[in-house]
C-alpha cells in the first residue's frame, strides 16, 4: 500500500472511530502528500478533531488584525475556552478598546497576563524600547512576552494550544502545518493555517465582527519574523 493511501485511509477512519492524536495529524498529512493539490483542511474539520482529543485546551491571542476570526470560531464550539492574552503594556489605544469590544461581543473567557515590569517602569529604568538587533532586544522580548507566556502555561498546563498562525506569515510557519508540537511538547493546533487574509476578512464580514487595524507589537522584529513564542521549547 502506498503511503498516501495509508494516510487517506487513516483520515477516513476518523469519522467512524474514536478520534486520537494520530487522527489529528493525519488531516494535515493527507494534504501534504498530495503536494497541496487537493482541498486544504478546513478549520472546522481541524477543530472537531482537536476538541475531541483535548482535555485542557486554550487559545492565545494578541488581538492583532484578523485574530477575531479564530476566537469566534473557537468559542462558537467551546464558549468557556480559556483565552490567554499577553498584554505587554505597549498596545495602541485602539487595541485596548478592541479588546473590550471583542471580550463583550464574544463573551470571551479572557485571562490577561502582564510582564513583571510595566512599560512605564521599563521606560524609566531601561530606556526606550530596543530595536531588533540591539544587544538588549532579546532580553526585552523575554521580559515583556515570553516570561508571561510561560507563566500562563504553568498555570493552565494545556494539552492543546490553539494558535492563529498561518502558513504565509513567515518561512518558519510555512514548515509547521496546522498540527505541530509547540512549547513543552504541547499539541499546537492552527485551525486557519491554510487561510489567507482574504479568507479571514470574509469570515469577519460574514459574522459582522469588527477588525482591529491599529496594532503594534514591539516584541515582534518584523512582519515575516517571529517574536519567539512559536520557537519556545
């Protein structure tokens, strides 16, 4: 039996047997073995499999443009899903208003994690936000983004981590697939991995959800680069 036939058979078994982590991996694998020529896995199909194997799922968000699509999709199926937001203190005024809007609009079970240093304290003692390439930049990202994220994982101990990453966003993300292993080996699931910006915008329009278009993240060194969360071991 060819490998692709085996994977397709495994995927078909998903609808008639108890879902397992191996079934979730098979969703992505069939598409990859077809060379991406067949229809990409839809978010709903990925979610169904992920929720079936998850005991302690959570989602992380930064409320960037388009992020509401994934949140809406998730809480439509699991209203009490923990939503983790790392608030660095450097968000725009529009983003803070958007967080309030979306939390109410979607009844989010929002948990906010903040750095041990406020933005004001860093400005007073550390100076301006360091630029990518500065010798202090990595320490800044660790303080303002990675440490609070790790703390959230300590508190919730998730077995499934939903994330909004998509394949076109960076070279690194294009290698991951919709199912991969993330921080501490937790199953990282990206339901909208195969969607482009037009798909996300259409989803938000279809559900009459406003978007956030005024967003900055000083812990992210560039549009096609990583802030470090996806690289954490």
